[in-house]
């Protein structure tokens, strides 16, 4: 296929990108606006050598005050941020963001696999299918597709920026100059501030061309005349320091500079026998003299003293050679492929924001922007479409002991996909396709009016496909169980429930109705695959696999009351992993996962956390542990499996435990104590 001409395609990229962005902005106030689902309010308190935890932190109720880590497509996340969510008290952030830094992927041949270390060896996880489709869309027509992906996102970022805000776009030679053209169009050429050249490494072993050792960072202002700017400095080099060779005997080094007006222009008067055009007024010259800031030559000619200890350093220029890639043993290293050094973000954040300002990164990666913004007293929001990235960021922020933050996701992702693809006129149409991909037949309207029900021929098994707009929970399972006795006269052996999203009580509900109901997970990428490949091709290939829901099992929670406190002992018993067939792995790695599932299933838990006072709505993570946290057990491949939490006494409380496995799948257990 011939590569499309960028010159010819550029007008269409701009036109289509503006149309897409305008349609998004028009939807912000509609009933169908996108919202964010708060999965956790994280109050960092990781397991340590003293695993007992006193619950004396007050879980914040005003969510609008918290920083945010968001999992999902940044186009959807930015729509939600622009729209706000009055139901949860989260306001629109239109015109409220002070600084944006993004480091979008810019190499079509990059390998985005994630290396996972399990007992017995390493495996390589491919990107999720949702990520693969997003990446395929980004590069299907080369740079043209990349620019189509980026354009509407940059428009939304412009809408988020405050009047004194700035945006830095980090890019390399693959697409950099084309992105500059888009930035000029969206932000205005007059608002272009700098092209920053960052020398990443000292040399490359390229022998057939000049070594490519730098990236570019394009710096634009929302309004050139109103941008926030704080000059940053670097220390002087040794050559420059030698110029400060004079002192008055007190140890303070200084140099001298000319007091004459440049080019013979200045104020004429006589000073100490010299009639000249001076740089300073006579009054200012007297002031300098009284302060001892004039040095007189042997002829009595005045020069101004410049003291080294009063100089902040050399103002930073547009070529940065003093920040290197992260060393292999550096404390900040997260082993994330595209991680950028904290020193790079520290310079940008200090230069273009102040304490208390809001900093955003919509391609969050390893979380460097959020980590540095937190350390520098800024507020932050970061997003990423990759589950491995969000796991890395969450652990990194907890390690840093940051202030409480929200972990959010796109609230109605499947619903949004259904509406945006326009493949289906109704939920019933989608349900019937899912049903047939599972191998079931729909009832005729004369038999059953509910189009979500079907059956498996010759097995006396019902199939119920739940809506992508719902969280499947106890009520759905109860209805499915009752349908085995009531639908078309009853006598059905069981009902298989196929579902997209699940409520917190799903594990206990599955246990309650396990005699008559089986729950299976609809592959989370199914909507994307229907969009890309079509229903007929998926039926023909038979590649869709429905898996049992992963779940976590606890030992009974023990409670000991000591005075005004309760000590809760919470122990993990077992973890049942989603089928490896539904995880993007090579065959050999699937077998490795099956071995771990059989021999050491709890080793698959990457992160787990506890809310000892779960209110049934918002999970407040007040204790966490994860595999790389070795302070408690010195074992980087396993979490600790027991937590003893000291909490204020209550006669009855709901304890919620959440576990995330190495592939990013979540399981939740709620126990009444």
C-alpha cells in the first residue's frame, strides 16, 4: 500500500480533527457525557516492617481536592475532565489546567510488551487488545494516522489550559516536525515559545549516519503575553568561575563590568574626572558608590562590581545537555521502557508553574510527571491507556508517600464504545450478537420478549447477556436463577450470565447462586473487535473466548477488641486467575501462568489493599502492599498475605479487600465483621 502524502492529507487531518473535537465539546453538557468511575480513594500506607496500622487518617470526602490517576483512553478521560461530574462534586476543568506535559508514543516499530517476573522465570505480556487496537489505529497509515490521533487530543488540551497555562510536547525525529505544524495550527504560531533540544545520551554506535542522540520538546503558551514563567538556572562552569578572580579581602569573589553606556549612548556627566556617556544616571552612580559597588582603576575610572554569591547561575538555554537518561541503579528507576528522568520534568514544572498549580500528563507512562509535581507542591492529573502503566504509577506514588489521590477509570467505556461505533441500534442487537458468539441461539419474540435471553440447543441451558450500561451484581444473578424455574415453563438446568462489568458484591453473589447460575466474562476488547473485524468474521473464526471471573478468597477475618480499638487480622487464602486464554500471551507464557496458577496462585497478585470501613460506594484504600515492597518480607516476587489493622472499635463493619493481579485484573471481596 503506498504511503499517503502528508502534504495532501494535512488539510483533511485538520478539518476532521476540528470536527471531532467540536462534536466532543458539544456533548459536554448532554445527558450522554462521559464520566469517570472512582475505583479507589488511595490513602498511601504501604505495608512495612511494622505491619500494624492505626487508622487515624481521615478519608477525604471532597473528591475535587484530590489528585487523580486515570486508567483509559485519554480522549475519553479529557472529555470527562472537561464535562465535570456534578453528581460526585467534580467540577469541569475547562480553563483550569496550568501546565501540560505529554510524551506520546512516536515509534511505530516499538515493542510495547511488558516483562513480568514470576516464580520460575520471566514472561512477556503483550499489550491488551484494547491497547493493540489503539496502537494499530495510531500507525495504520504511518505518520498520517499518528497525526489524526493527536490532533483532536491537542485541541482538548488547549480547552483545558488556563489563560496563563503552557504545554510541552516531547517528541523525537520520527514525527517531530509534523507535530510542530499541528501545534502552530491549534495554539497559534505566535504562541510558540521554544523548541528545546534534549541530549538524551552522549553517543550512538551509528556508523552510516550522524548519531541520533536527542529528542525535541515543543513549548507553547495558551497566551504568549500571559504565560507563567520562572527563570531556571544552571551552575556556572569552571571557565566562567575564573572570571571572578577579585576580592576585597573578605573572601567574596567578584568581577567587574563596564559602566559606560553601550555604543556611546547614555547619560553624559563628569564622574571622578571622567566625562563620559554613562550606563547609569548620576544618582544611581552615587548609590553604587555608597554601597561599595564601584571599583576604580589606577586612572580613577569606575567599574561595577558583580559578586559571584549574588548570581543565581547561568539562565537555562534551549539546548539541554546536563540531564542524562536514568542510570541502571537509580532510585527512581521503575523499569518502564519510556521512563523520563525526574530532573527533566523538574525543570519544566518549575519553569512553567507555581506551587498549588494543576499539572497534567495525558500519556502518563511511568508517572514521572505526577511524582515530580507532587514533590514540588503542585496538584496533578495523569492518565494512561495501559494497565501496566497504571500499576507502575500507583505503586510509585504510594512508595513516594504522596497525599491521598483518586484512582479512576472511564465509567461507561463499553457504553461509550457502543454509541461511538454506531454498530448497534439497541442493547438487544448487541446482546444477540454476543449470544451467538458464545454459541447460543436467541429466542423468537413470540417465545420471550426480552432479547437478552437465549438458549443452548439440546442442553436445557439458558443464556443471559447483561447490558454494557450495567454493573452485574446480585440482582441480576437472582433474576437469572429464577428464570430457570419460570421461563417458558421452567425446567432449565442452569443459566449462564455473560457480563461486561461487575459490582463489588459479585463474588458473594456467585457463591450464593452457584447451583443454578454460571457467570462468564465477556472479553473486554469484544466491542473493538466487532468494530474492526465485524460480526460475521468473528463467528467464522471462532476466536472469542468467554472466561470465568477471577476472584479472591479470604480466610475468615479475625477481630480482637482492645479498649477503644479493634485489631482486624485479614489473610489471603486463594486467588483464581482469569483463564490464560483471555490474556495476551504467547503459548509458552500461557503454560508458565498455568503452572503458577496450580502451584502458587497468590504469586499472581501484584497489589492488594484494604478499606476497613467500606461504605458500599467508595473504596478508600487505607493500607496497601505490592510485590516490589520488600520492607516486610524481603521477597520481591510475593506480597505479604496478612495484614493486622488497628482501627476504632465498631460493633459491626464492612471490610473490603481489593486485589489486582500481575495482568491488571481486579477482584474484590466484602466481608461483614
